[in-house]
């Protein structure tokens, strides 16, 4: 924590006194680096010069000066604000000790919701304290780990919502190493090729004209391949909100590697959150989606929302062999006739329709619900989505690799619907 006066800010000039302000700015830059920002040594020197130029006026001026130096992207502003509040807060130790020793009644007010990036900033600040604190001699304790589960296997089965910052970073590294998520489709357009494929008559004639027709060398072309659009329709009703929030973290990592990813959330209404998911920080992206959606953890009308998507967005985002990921448990409470027709229309409008159902985590899952019976005949694959292993299988499936274990016919042939 920074050293300073009652308002939490130092009094002296950066180049005067014992130099604590410069040290605090260096430590603050380390906290920002641990929280995801990337301030370099030059930024730290510029920050010290900026503080000397303003001569540390008010707290807002101090915040503005550091913000102008350390922030390079607009998406980093919420993380910087949270780090500034935690690092440059007041150090009135006397008042804090009196407050700790005084009796107090339990707080009846609701717990304030954490801001985006607060957990990451807190752990980054704690990490710098652990590094600066002197090491203490600890008694070595031997632990029998023969019956424990490896960290890798535990990470593969752990929900994203229960992960700490370090575990979430390890999960993103594991997702980045997955093969897939780049299913390329062949288009009718061409691109130049170096190997013999299809002769390009126009390019050949243009090259021959440069030499006056004395030398005619063939030029080749081949079909251009592009990654098809990925459209995600995620259910945010009361029974699906937790799984959808976890899937949004995976989808944010996938959007950083794949172009043309369109995200829609639906409960009782359809909401397009594609722009919000483009934020660089995953916490900011999920928080922006939660703020935009008004029916989070509410009811669900799968048939009506699919009808709205097919009518308003189908022609816009379902071109060039789009792949649709539909994440829902299929528990429709309205009439299922409309649900069956709209699911069939969605299936005929895309190249692949993959249904992600978290209820498949149960071994004894059976397609008995009316909504599941109406949707199942119109999907290409039925997959679980509840842990890192299922997301790894999904990432491999996006390359075009399919298996019989995820074909919906396995439920049809067994007479479960």
C-alpha cells in the first residue's frame, strides 16, 4: 500500500525527500502488470515526470495523470480504476484499529457487487506484497499425496465460475493450446497459387504482355478458404444462467482467435451482445453483457426467441456456411409446436447446428421433456458443456471432427423420445 497523507496521496515532490513516491509508482506499475496491463519502464519514468509536472494537486488530478500515462487501451480503464482505489487508499491506521476493536452489529445491507477486474487486481496486489515481504522460516510438513488428484485433472473438471485468477489463467492457456476452432470452408472466389491447380488466364496474359508475348509463363489460382461465421445462441434463464456465464468466458477466448463470432443471449427476449463480447478484458465483457440484458435469470421462451432470430438476424449472420451453437437445457414451458418449426428453420439455414446441453453431465440423462423432444430431431450434434474437458471436445468439433457419441440419433434409436 502506498505511503502518504490523510487523503492517501503523498505530499512531497517526486524528486525530493526520501523518494518514496517514485518507489510507490514503481510498485503500482507492478500491480497493473499483474492485473493484465502492460506498463513498461518508460511508462514508469513518464509517470514520475507527470506527477512532478502537476505537483500532485487533488486526488482526481493525480488519477488523471497516472491514467494518461499507464492506459493505452480504452478497455483497461475499469481495471486501472480499481487498482488505483486499492493501491492509493488512505492509511489512517489509528481509525482502522479503533474500528476493529469497537463492537458492531452485523450488517443487514446486501453485499456490494464486485467491479470488473476486482479479483484480478486484488490478487496482483497481494502478489506484490508477498514478494516484498521477508521470507519467514516455516516448519516443513510432509503430506501424503498418493490419494490426491493431479492439478491438471482437477482443472479439467472444475467449473470456470469456481476458478481463481491463477486457475482461470491456466485454463485459458490450456484452451489456447487446443487444436481446432478454425474450420475452413471453400468459397467460390479464387486467390493466386504457387502450385499447379487451376490456370489463371488473366494473370497469365498480363505477365506475357510485360515481355511482349515472347515468354508466356502460366499462372495458377485456387479456391479461397475462410473460417465460417460462428453464431452463438445462449440461454440465460434461471436454470441456465450459471452455465451461460461460464460459457461466455470460453467464448471470449474463442473470439480472440476466430473472426466473425456473433453472440446472442435469450431468456424471454433476444439480445445481441456481439459488440460487448469484443472487449479485451473477459471480466469487462461479461459484466457488459450482464448490464445490457434485462431478463437474466428470468423465464425462458425458446420458441419465440428462435422465431425472432430467424426473422431478424438469420439473413444477416447465417451466410457462408455458418455454424450455430445453441446452449440451452431445452426446458420449454410454452407450446412446443412453434419450437419444433423454428428449430427446423434454423437447422436448414446453417451448415451445422450444435446443441450444447449441460444436463448431459448426468449419466442417466433421458430426452423426456417436451422441449427436448421437439428440438432433438433438428440438430446435428448434442454435446455437454459443463467443464474444461467438454469445451476441449467442442473446440475440436469446430474443426469439422464429429463422432457418433454426439449424434442425436443415439437417443432416437433407443426409443427415449
